[in-house]
C-alpha cells in the first residue's frame, strides 16, 4: 500500500516543481540578482530538482515580459532582478501556500 502512496507524492512534487518554476525562480531572485545558469544550479541545490535549461530561460523570458523581473547585461551574462511586481507575486503565492497548509475548509 505504501508504494502506491509514494507515487502520488512523487506526482505532487513533480507538478509543484515543474509547473511552478516561476515561483522558485522568483524566490531565488528575491535575495539577489542572478544569471540563468546560476538559477538553474541553485534550484537543484536549494529545492532538489533540475529544470531543463530551455525551460528555465523560457520562464525567465515570460517573467520579464510580465514585468516580474528585469534583465541587465553585465560581464557577458544576462542578470535578472526581481521587480516590485515580482515581489508582490511571491508574497501572494506564499500566502496561498500557507493557507493550504494551515487551513482545511469544510463544506
């Protein structure tokens, strides 16, 4: 029975990690500016999973397009910084996740 339960947990982890890569990227950018490859390595180091390199850059491109990050070229690298809009998004996402963990709605 335990083996079946583990499959559901692994599925949850995969969905949270891969489908919400933007959240992990913004969390890392909330402490300091970083470049793309560095973000990818830190995601693995701090959160325990690898994102595809194309995927991480696609998410960064989308975040930049939505105004949540801005990019600046320095030392032959493109560094990303979180914007105030990105900080607000992280704040709201954290509040949502905290609510999921602490409250159970009854119906």
